[in-house]
C-alpha cells in the first residue's frame, strides 16, 4: 500500500482535533452538538475544541445556532466542499478513529416503557425550529411516560420538545387531520417505534 493511502488525516487537516471535528460533523450532517457534548464524544480538551470550532466556523464548514443559552454546531451542508467532506468522512478511517455516538439506540431507550408505549416518533428538529422532537403515544395515567421522557431528555444532553397523548386521542386527531399532528409529520422523521402500526 502506498504512503498516500495511509497518511493520517490529522496531517492532511492540520490537527487531530480538527480531523475529529470534521469526522463528527460530516458523518452526522443532520445533527447539531454543543461544545461540552463535542468534547465528550471526540475525547479532546475543551480549549482545542473551541479553537478548532472557531477555525472551521470562519472557513464556513461549520454553522452555529443559539438555543436555550447554548451554541450548537453542525456541518454546513451548503458549503462548496460539503460533498467532498462527506465522502471523506463517511469512510471509516482508522487515524481519525471511528466516532461512535455515546447514546443508546432508540430500541434501547424504549425498552423500559415498551409495555405502555404504543408508538414513538422522533424528528430531526433543528435548535430554534418550531415543532416537536418526540411524539409519544401511550398510556401515561401513571406518569411513567412523562418520567421516561425526562430521562431521555437528560441522556440526550439537551432540551427536548415532546408531547404525550393516548392512542385514542392520537387516532382521533389523525382522523380529523388535526393541525398539531399534521405539523409533526411535516418535520423530517429520524426514527419510528411503532409496533402496532398506528403512525
């Protein structure tokens, strides 16, 4: 194998932190992250993360949004180099380390409430965008779903906008084309948990 094929990406991009940040953003272009979350995921010091975020932001490769007194960072998918970056970082390159999101899958999330949860809809709502992050459908008379939603919010590490409704209420709202439910389905959907096929 030639040297060109094994060159560490941190040499190509100038620093290990910058390479890790680019990998994080362009492997997950639909997600946004705040600084302390980024430092946990890529396992780098906060000062070097802040410095490289400022560099990437000045280059236009990263965009920022303010939400709930936090600055969120995400890949700028409209940048002229966005496609090449996505092509580079969608490959699992050893020198950058394969970055795994340190969050459970939604299958793991719903396991504790699977006996009372009829369906779950997870959207890709951006910070500051109107709408829901989670539409939770199930029996919440014991408030177990409410407590579960609060736990999910804590484990996600950011505020979540969610609504809980009973199966009957949801089916009625769908039947009358209720604006609230219709608006949820107008957002980009990232995950569905729907064992009863009611969504």
